C-alpha cells in the first residue's frame, strides 16, 4: 500500500511540475500578398522554417497557451496568412473575422484555427499522444519503485 501511495504522490508532483512550467512553442510568421513563401501553405517543417519557431511563446506578460493560424483575404482582395502565439482558445471557424493590427481592426474573410500543442499551427493538424506519454511515464515510475 505504501508503494502505491508514494507512487501517486510522485506522479502528481511530476504532473503538476510538468504543467506549471510548460509553455507552448508556436510558429510565428506572416505573409501578406504571399510575400513570405516559407510561411505560406503548404507549410514545410524543415531547417529553413525552424527560424519561425518561438520557444516559450509569450502573449503580453503571460505564457501563451495556444498557437493561432489565420488565413484569408483582406478587404482590398490581398491574401493574409498569420501564424502567432495566443492566450485563448478561439476554436476553428471560417467566415468574416476581425483581425486587430495594433489599434486598427481589419476585416478578413478566411479561417482561424487555434491549437494547444507545440508547433501545431502548421498547415496540417496532428494531435500528440500526451495522455499515452503520461501513462508510460507513470508505468515506468511504478516499475522503478517496485523493483528498486
């Protein structure tokens, strides 16, 4: 019983520590009128685009919790694509979106997507298996305690 109790305490300490220091890494770039080909779709994760990775994104004074991708057409007909850090889950939707540039609002007809794992604001979406990872770590911690 003591082993299981100690295991649970260690596991929750690990999870709390992991979640408390975790900051999301996002791709941060923009392309207006397709002037930045590396930022455009299809987005290719390679050596050139690693320069767009922002480690431990901050949104204002706080750690970002989401990555954002906005792709669409501006009021003047030109294209816009923005990959950025964010502090809110805006979901995924398409239609008329008001994009803030400083204090100025700009209407964009396009799609906005938010996601909550490292590097997720590329052109395709792949969910990592965080729960599976946590379960494997918990299992390894339990084995270590039983056999040590």
